[in-house]
């Protein structure tokens, strides 16, 4: 548990540290933000497109091997990034680091699921979810400290010892692998089509913010992604040992759990991306005040995740998932009341509710997905969860950014017609544009709750039917 949690924490910490370093990187390398953004985009593209196939490979040759090798590559990538002499080198080394991240993240959930007894799976995944929140909290704090006292290279090299420790722990503590290459063959056509489809999808989504959702290059990559992923599904239906066992989606509980998880991740970015903008540019909080306020969600999640996971083993997974989705949707709905006069005392309770919702939803939901999969396919299921998270968050950010930008221009125009001054109109346009983007989160959060409740209904029907049979 500790071995996987440390690797997961490093991966989540990595994202927030890089984001906070963007202003410094633009100054050091004398490049536009659009170029520096590729430090993050390259990492997302490579890791997302590789997760499914890496998860499948871990089922074939062993999860310990893949996890340990992934942490080796990830750690070497950190060292290489620290030594980068140009922005091009940094982007390349980030892509290499992403290969290691895909290897470790894709099979982390599977390792934890296999390590814990079936009756304690929720507990294990709750603790793993807690490590994600710790990573999100430590990232901005550690990144801010290092950038203030050292230089940008320190955000990479100071984590090399921790990565080395995780590698040693993985080799010493993780269960010995069993290889089943003789009984299965790698689906080469599925590998190529899934990686290409996900690459086109993520790249197309990443271009929305800069070019808009109707730009030719965005539509071209999205269309290519759709066609390639349709081809991937056709290939998987005929494959003897597919990367994703499509028959799993015939299980309604698995289907609804996976669908609700995807909606949940798409719903999150409007808060993650736009809340800091609202607090700093709208209300006028400092960066430090904003950072401390946003850690409320992660702090509450640290407590609620393991509690939810442990409770799900006793009272059932589906009800807790539904409660978490409902609490999250309710928190987003309450944010629709935030304006430029909202006090901190009114914001904190909503953030606490959001932390409870996030912590209550994910562990039992992930436990439901992993519990529906045979042991020999845990790596593939774990990779599916990681891929859904990456694609969902990327899609949510693109949609949130597009909605916010488009609606803010409309609100600025309206305020100008009503006599609002330039700077004042810019500031006053933030809350209503934020609310417009949040409506998507409310709808998607409610959708995640409905899908979870539908799985309960289906479960009860199945039990009733079985009881009636002689």
C-alpha cells in the first residue's frame, strides 16, 4: 500500500508543481506560454495514449515488473528534466518521464486491489485515494517553496531520492509476479489503434482552448480520434485476448460505474481551473490566500476517502458512490450563488461539502469497477480507470475553458451596454461566466449520481429475478 501510494503521490504532485512553474519557465527560456504549455501537454499526451496497453502488458508479464520499471523511467526522467538546457529538451524529457508515469499509474490500482482481501478492497482504494489528495496539497506548497528559494531545476531533482526509494520498495516489498505469456498474445492491432485514437483525442482536446471548438484542426483530430476508436472497438470484438474485454460492459453495474466515473472527471475541471481565477481576479484574494483556501477540499478528502472506502466494505459500494456524486453536484450548485461579495465564511462550507463528495465517490466507485473484473485482468481495469481520469479531466478543462471564455465575452458586452466601465466590467463578468461553466458540472454530477442509482435498481431486479426462479 505504501509503495503504490508513494508513487501515486509523486505523480499527482508532479502535475501541480509543473503548473506553478509555468511563469518561471516562460521567463527562463524566453518563450511564450503556448510553447511552455507543451511541457504539460506532452506529458498528458504520452501517458494517456500508453495507459491501456501498459495495463494489458502488466496482466501478461506482471505488475511488479511494470510498476518498478515505470518508477525507474519516471525517476530518470526527473533527473533529465533537471539537466535540460532548452525548452525542447525539457519537453522531450517530460515525454520520457510520461512513459514511466503511464507504467506506474496504470497498474497501481490493480496492485492495491490484489494486495487487499476482497472484503477490504474499498479500504485499500480509499487509502490510495488519500495519497492523491496529499499529492495535490504538497505540490503547490513544495513547488512554491523551491521556486522561491532555489531555481526551477529543483522541482525535478529534489524528487529523485523519493523516486529511488519507491523503486527499492517496489523491488523488495511487492508480490512476485507470475507470467502468462504462453497462454496469451499481445493484441498488436488493438495496441496501435488505442494509442493512436487516444493520442488524437487528447491532442484535439488540448487545442480547443487556443483555437476554439470549431477550428478545422480541432475538428480534424476529433474526427480522426472517433474513427480510430470505432476501429479499435471492432478490433477488440474479434481479438482472442483483447486489451479491453468489451464483454465487461454487458455487466450493468460495471457499465454504470465506469460511465459515472467518466462524468465525474469531466465535471471537476470547472472548479479546478476556474475557481482560482474567480478568487484572485474576481474577489481579489492573494495567491497564498487562494492556495490555502483551495487546500480545504484536499484536506477533507484525505479524511473522507479512507472512511468512505472502509464503510463501502460494510454497507455497500453503490450507495456511498451515489452519496458522493450527489454531494459533489450539490456543492457545484451552491457555487452558483458565489459573487464578488461572497465572504470566506460562506465559501469554506461549500468546499468542505465538495471534499466530502469527492472522497465519498471515488473509492467505492473504483472498488465496484475492480470488483467486476477477473484477477488476470486487474491491470487492464486499473489502466481503464487511469485513462478515463486523464481523458475526462482533459475534456472537462477544454469545455470549461471554452464556455468561460465565450460567456465572459457576452457578459462583458452586456455590462458595457449597461454602462459598466472597462476594468469594472472585466471583473464583474467573472462570476456569471464562472456560473455558466459550473452549470455543466452540476448537470454532469447529477448524471453521475443517476447512473450510480440505476446500477442499484438493476442489482435489485437481478436479485428479485433470481429469488423467483425455482
